[in-house]
C-alpha cells in the first residue's frame, strides 16, 4: 500500500474532519484547554529559560534537552501565543498519528472506509485526548514511535534512503526528548534495521553513514554530560529511579515492609550505604533528599541558576541542581547493593509495576478536567476498571501476597488481555518476519521495529523505574492497537479460507 495514495483517500479526510470537529466541540462546549504547568519536575525554571535559554539548556543534566527547548521556545513568544504554539504541535501530532493509523490499517488489508473509521476511533480515545491536552512528552513520544514504525516498514519494503533518513531522525528526536530511548538502544536499533535491509539495498553505504551520523548526534549529548558532570548518560536521575525500586525509601514502606525497613535503618547506621541513601531515607519525599545538602548560588557568584538555584521561581525544587548528580550517582550504587540484600522487595516492586503496566488504563495517570474525566470514567466502565478500588486507602496497607492479589483484582482484566495479546503478537510476528526477511523469504518486515520498541518498554521501565507504568505504556499503545487490528484481520482471512 502506497502512502501517497492512502493520504488522498476521501474516507481519510472524513476521519480527519471528524477528529478536528471533536476537538472544536471539546473546546467550545466543554471548555477543554491545553494545560501547560511549570511545576513539572522535568522543566527548568521558566524565568531561567526565558532569559538564559541557550546556556541553561546546555547545562541541563536532569533530562534530555528537547522537551525544555520546546518550553523555552514557547516562553519567547507573547504570553497568549506560547500555549497556542505548544497546543498546535500536540494537535498536529494527533493528526499525524491518525493518518499513520489509517495507512497501516490499509496496509493490513482493511478497506478505505473501515480504515478511516478505525483511524477516527483512535483519534478520540480517552488517552489520546488526555495527553494531547497536557504538556507532557508522552504524546510526542507516541507520535515519533509510530512515525519511526512507518519509516522502518517503508525502508524495509522499498529500501529507499529517504525512508531511512526519516527513521533515523525519529530516533534522534526520541533520544533528545526522553532518556528511556538511551544511546545503546538507538545505536542497536539503527544498525539492526540497516543490517536487515543492506543486502537488498543499492544504497547500503549511504544508509550506514546516516546511521553513524544519527548515533554521533545522540552520543554528543552523552559526551557533553560526561565532560560537564561526569555522567555518561542523558539524564542524571536514573540512580534515584533505580533506588526507588530496590531500596525501602518510598512513603509507606515502613508499614508495608517493616522488616526490610528495620534492617535498612541498621545498615545505614553502620555505614553500609552512602550518605545519599541516608538523606533519601530521612526525607518525606526521597526525590528531594538532596535538598538539605544542596548549596544555593550565593551573592555575587556567576554560577548559572539552572545549576545552583535550590528552588525555582514558582517555589518548586530545582531538579537540575548540581547536587543531584552526586545524590543520584551514589543512590545508583546503593540500588545494586539493595537488589542483593532485598530481592523479595525488588521482586514485589517489579511485579507491581508490571500489573500497572498491563492492567491500568493509561488515562488514569493524570487528573483530567471534568469533561475528559467523565469520558474516561465511561471507558473505565467498559474495561471493568474500578479506580476507587485500585487506589483505595485500605489497599495501601496490604503486604506480601495480599499486595499482589489486591493489585491484580483491582486491575482491568479485559485491558490485561488486550495488552498481553498485542504484546505477544508483536513479539511473535517481529521475530518470524525478521528471520524470514533476512533469509529472503519476505519482501517486508513491518513488525521488526515494533518488536525492538516493545522489548525496551516492557523490560527497562518496569525493572529499573517501577513508577508511572500506565503513562509509560501510552507511548506504545498505537502499536498495540495496530497489532490487535492486524491480528483480527488475519483471523478473519483464515476463517473465510476455512472450508465450511
């Protein structure tokens, strides 16, 4: 199926018109607005980005710079124009996903009308509407992942340099947007897709040079952080994330894991863990454990506020403070020690994260406005999800097997099935298509790149982060939905082909 021909199909334009009409109704009738909050931990101080954007973005070590760069660009515009600028980007992202969704449905064998209906339905899912109206990176991630899937599928079927350039650009932007898309994964993915298509492409060397150039761009961010902060990573937060999974430093751990907390406290007193672990354990919020040890800018000093201001102008802690580099680095070493000492705690955290990943709707992560919340509640009912039961106060006291049982019983079982089936479909088809493609038995391999993305999202966040697993899944939900649609089409073909 040619991309250009699908874009010209009238049913797709009807789907786009429907998508835009829904947005207009939500804004005009229900007052849905695009939310830009400067209280996100990922964002630098708005005053700093407004007056010293270039230097502050260079000195950013807490996150890759692109998300803050978008915010900085909006702050350079008039006050009433900046939010509109960001909202336009997010609406265009939804539009791009709608078009790509239609393209893949057509590629899987759906008719133009059926594909347009599927694309229109996708555009009004509660998670799409929610994240489209929040200044968060999840919506941009989902668009870029779906775009990269399109370019990878196009390159492997047509072997054109332009498609690989588009694929490489998507991966570079993802790496500059979020640390989850780390250098090793980006490099492996680029080289894997290049290797798969090189034997059939007449432009193998130019394609390799594009891959090397993309890897070099991402590497430059890591080299900058290594030179300035001694951290070969795109984010200095990873140690804090990992420690929160392996150490009993979360609020409520004293009640849920009293034995572990008692042992951990004794080891802190003996000096088995770092001073940063003691700060994290003593803090009401372990993310802010670095604050007591942090130093402010001082009078007359020339240090950049992006690094030395303990608090931002809105009163929130500055999570790009230089003290976080050491705090997170020490916690990273403590986290490895914690896995050896408390494997049961770690296993329960990982299991809880997987249950959230598979069984909690992604729109439940954030508090939406009245209209979108009511819409989400309808979908909660359809998926048999009871958030009041899932997050009730009495559940916070569960421990051991009861903790796992309560999380399982409060999850959406239909959603668990759908996510699991979609994941298995992508893994099985990605492997089978990739092997057949390398052996010359297939002319396309649409599910190879989705397989690499699914592997990243299923493994990395759940094992070394363990938080926000429902929001994290939104990035790959377009792929999961496409997998279900493709699987349904394959089953219908087999049913028609089976003799009666």
